[in-house]
């Protein structure tokens, strides 16, 4: 839309577009008449409002002082109730110290300061034609004096320099990680042939005979608890496993039966959606539910996804028993556990 | 201020200070320019103020917390006063958060104040955004300020999330686990980005310190810069005012900054601070000691993110099953995660660019300083309602498990219902809102033309019953007729005689916006209605202003 010429008032006349500009618009009657408040007409009311405002400020002073008093009056110690008492009395008094200032100030403004609305002129944001002309002139002058448009070589080399100078900064971020093969480390967990399944968090080995029908064990690999503290969580975030015993006749998948031990099956506990622990086991339906986003897995059928946003089954850990009757892993997981990533299914 | 400099000669501390400041920083000129600036008054204008003051409370309480909090994931054994965790391994970050809660007087209060202020900050900013949207305050010349405010809203969510992740308790760790899962889904670079963020494998020992840097430095600094720009533009444009008698695009009606707004807005800061302090002192939030240190294995069911992250979490939950597939190179496309992210991004971009879109449709290049009543822009209001419904469905999606357990419903049923509502809900909301707005506009016309229903029934001599209508006064009447009315356009050929695709699109959108319209009453219509009433009076009875 081309804008029209400057009107005589100095204000720019803009196109109204699809807005209907009606000549028959009802005339603006101007501001409503001001209603006089009680505090404006009656000295009694005015005085009362003034003492109310001062009263609020005095209450605030009392609040602030009592907060300081309570701070010292209610020290905190090993008894956690003292924390509650201190927090409550200190906090409420300090709050009073602030709220009363607020009430006082707003009351002051509303009852004693002038309440007649006033109008102030508002000018267009756009500069006047002279200002705009001068602005353009300045830009042109700067261009002429520096030769920015004229000196192509300078200009283009500057663009190049400006484009490249942040790159060293970007390279600096490389060492945010020292892992050169992040997708590779995601493929391996602590599980390996002969690693015992132990309980989380105590680390007790689990005898196959102790896993009764319907029971659930939260499992970690043996040796995880002995890792240095700074590696423990990383390993646990991949190796956590959920162990249940099912009636073998209920297991639908032959692979699942074969990878388990007499109906005892072990599955990665890390959700294949975004990695929360799939910690809720519903015994009578044999469903595993992730509490974060409700992905549901059928533990009798390879832990396939039957509901929710996850897309692939929980990986199964192949297990057997060692010569002392303890459950052990036969192998690491055959696929990466946890959330998907770009290279997940690419063979390395 | 010239008075102040004159009186300076007479002495007095205040006058002396004023003179000192004027001679060094030009205080006189500053006060002359801003001291009597007029601000309009309306409760909805306080929403932005609430956000601003909550942010100040965040800065104050947050600074206090930094004096005690240690963002380190080095392992320690807890030996503090909280019995249940005695002897447990935990990070220094978590331990220092516990110590702030239990071993620093007022520390728990400050933690709770900080958390409540964060919730209020994002809530107030969101409501402020809705106020600006529904009143059309984003129209020229304020489109850019809308984008600035929008950036503030996104930064606020970022500040909230980085802070949520700092205590290194079970909840914050699980939040990070979800972020990790989302990042890993990014095509090609996902695993690398995750590795760089966490400094190796999840959870690593770096993430808390890294988020801490963002949380206490970069994000608050950016928020401050954007707030400065936001307020600077408010000064340049002067505040909008609601339509009404005497309120025009070329004036601003309200009270002067000094003294009225120093009193009102200054007092309001103390009210916001005081209310937050009161809530912090009495209502517990994020009791980190209950959940324990982060461990990737346990999780507590029914946990909820902070409210403003809910819609993102909900989007993740609502994704249908089996959206992940391999491409021909064997690489994984996790559309179950990418699709929700895409939905969020598209929604956010649509919100950010809405003002430019509406400006293109209306072609209205004038400055608008008088706000629309939402009913007077039916299509915009309906679009806003549809957007809110969409957001609300995503948000409810984050609580499917709680809805199901509290109301004894099937979890799967709740989720499917919300999936449907996400698509259907906005359409229904759009339709209902638009019809409601148009009806309200028609009601306004009725009131203008025929006056207000009084509820008094009068029986005329010939037996007819009528309700007495009272005309409304000119000021009230003007409020009902002063709005911008638009008409749809048709696609017109351009200078080359071609009807461009753009022109066709704009015509189609203008029909979408303005095909159903209720025009404001004109002087002619009003005069006709009034003369009609007078005739009625003469012919009918002595009752006044009968309809």
C-alpha cells in the first residue's frame, strides 16, 4: 500500500487498509466528567485516609522489626521443626513489612493524590520529514566519507573477516566433551559374560531359586557399586535392569524364553523413549509402564511397545545361572539401551 | 526542576541534592521529560508489572542462594542434620541445596521464594502476553516489542528449566534425562550434542556447573537486556489505552508518573514481593530432601514438571506409538520425539509472527494506540482462544497419569482423549469464541440503538406489554461504538494487470477474518433509532423511551 502525502498537521497520513473509515462515526464526547472523591470534599475523610496510610507504614515497620527479632528468637538446629518455625515467623513478618508498604503507598495514591485523568498528546513514532531527510543525509555522508559502497574490496574482505572471526570461538567448544565416539560408548554397558545380576542398590547376588513367580527385582551388574563415584551413575544409567519371573507358559516369544532362565527374564530398565526408568510393573497384566510419559511394554512378548510414545522394545539381557545357582549375564545387550539416536541401528 | 535550582540558593538538603544532580547528570532535564509522563490505568496493565517485579525478586533471592549453593557434582557423604539421608552418597550441589534448606536461617525461605517467584514470573509474563494479544496491543507500532516480549517469555522458560536442574535431586536429574533423550533424537548430531552438553556420557559430572553458568549469568543478563529494550519501547510509544470517550490514537489518558505512579507502581512492587514472601513462608515447594540424590534407576510416579514446562512434556506424551523408523542408510529418525519438538517450534513461531501476519491481512498501516475490546476483533479473539486450547491440551497431556488416577479413568483413554482434543479442541474453541464475540457485538449495537433493558414492564392503554428501555449516556455509548471495523477485500490485479498469488491469498484471509462482521453504529443509524423511539412515545404512551 503506497502511503499518502504528509498532511498539513505534520502527522503522516497512513493507509487504513481494510479498516472502514466512516464519515458518519459517532462523535467523541470527550473525557468523562471527573467524579470527586470523599477525600477531596471532606476534610474528615482526608484526615482519616492520611492516618490510614501512615498506619500501614507503621505496621510495616513493626513487621520488619519483628522479622529481625524472630530471626534471632528462633534459631535453627538439628530439630527440623525449628526450620519450619523460623521460616514461618521470619517470612510472614518480612512479608508484612513489604505488604504494608504496598497497601500504604497504593492507598495514598488512590485517596490522596489527584485522581482526575489527564490527556497528553501522543505523536507518531515516525520522524518528521526534516528529521528523516537529515538521517538519510547522515547515512549518505558516512557512506561517502568512508567509501563503504565504493570500496568493494574493503567491504567484501570485511564481510569475510567478520564471518570467520567467530569460528575459533566455536572450535573452543570442542572440548566440552572428551568423548570422540559418543555413539560408540552408548552401545556398551557393564554387562558381559558371567557378570552376576545383583540387587539395586545393595549389590546382593540373586539366586534363581529366590526369584519367585511374580516377584520383581531392580538389578545392577556386579561391580557397579565398586566403581569410582564419578563413573557409577553413567554406568548405572545404561546398565539398570528389571528382573521378573513369569510363568513360562505365559511367555509368547520363543526368543524371550530362550534368553531367560526358567521364566526369569531380564530387561533394560531404561525407557527407549527418552530414558526414564521403566519402574512400574503391573503384575496381573504383565505390563511395564514408564512413569514419565506412559510408554507401556508387554513383558510377555519381548517387551514390545503396546502404548505410548516409545517406538521400540526394551532390550532383553540374556541370562543363565552360574555353578553356584546365581543369575549371571551371558553377554552384553545386543543393541543400545535407552533413547534412540541417529546411529543406533548402523553397524560399526 | 527550575524551582529546585532556584530554591537551592536558599539551601536545604533536598534542594542541594537536586542541584548537585542536575549539574552533574542533567537530572532537571530527565525529570522534566519523564516526571509527568502519563500512564493509563487498568488492572490488566499490571500483569506485565507483576512479571517485572517477580524478576526483581528472582534476582534478589537468586543472588542470596549463590552465596551458599555449590554447583559441583563431586561425590560427598552427607552428614548434615536431615536424618533420612545421613551417610548417603550425593553430589556437593545436592548437599549444599540441603544445607541451604536446613542449616541456613531463612535459606529454605529464600529457596521457596525463588521457586515461587519463578513460577509467578512465567505465569505473569504469559498472562501479559495474552492481554496484549487479545486487545491487539501488538499492532503497529508495537510489533517489534511483541517479538521482544516473546523472546523474554522463552528466556523465562529457559531460566526456569536451568534452575530446576541445579539441585541435582531425583526430579532435576529425571528432567535432564528427558532433555538428554530429546537431544539424542536430533538427526545426525544428536549423540554429539548430548555428549558435549553433559561432558561425556549422561549424567556425567559437568552438567550442573554448566547449567549454573547459564542460569545465573547468561540467561538473567539476556533477560535484563530484553527487559530494558521492552521498557524503552514502552517509553517511545507511550502506553496503550482502552477505547472510551476522549481516548484516541493521538493522545494518552491517565495519571502522571509523579506522584501517582510512583505511589501505585512502587507500592505494587512491595505487594508482589510481599505476596511472594508470604507464600514462600507458608507453602512448601520442591521439598528436594524427600526425593533423594539423583540416581538413574528409581523414579517416583506422578511427578510433574514446573507448570511452564508442562506443555513440552505433554507434547512428548501425546506422540503416537511407532513413529520411529530407519531411513535407507539405516539411520534412525525418532519422529516420536522430533514431531512433538516440531509442533512446539511451529506453535512458538506462529505466536512470534502473528502481528506481522495480521498486519499483512488488514493492510492497515496506521498507528494503533487505542486497544480493541476482544469482542470487537472476533476472528483474532477466536484465533487466540484456539491457540490457548491447543496449549492447554498439550499442558493437560503432561498430567495424563494424574488425571487418570484421580478420576479413576483408564490411562490410555485419557491420553487418547487429549490427543483428539489437541486437534478438535482448537476448532471448537475458535467457532464458539467467534460466535460469542459476534453476539456480544450485536448486543452492544442493541444497547446503543435502543438503550439498556430496565426490567420494568409497562402495559400500554391498548393492552400491549412493553419493557422500558433507558438510553445510555454519551460516554458509555461511545465506548460501545469506538472500534476499528474491517471489510474483506477481493483480489485485485496489480500494476501489470496480473492477479498475484499473494493478492489471492490476502483476499482469502481477509474473508476468513472479516466476512462475518458487525459494524459500529453510525450517527445516522443512531438518529434514526432515536426518532423512531420518539414517534413511539407520541403515539403510544407517556412512558419514556419505549421500544
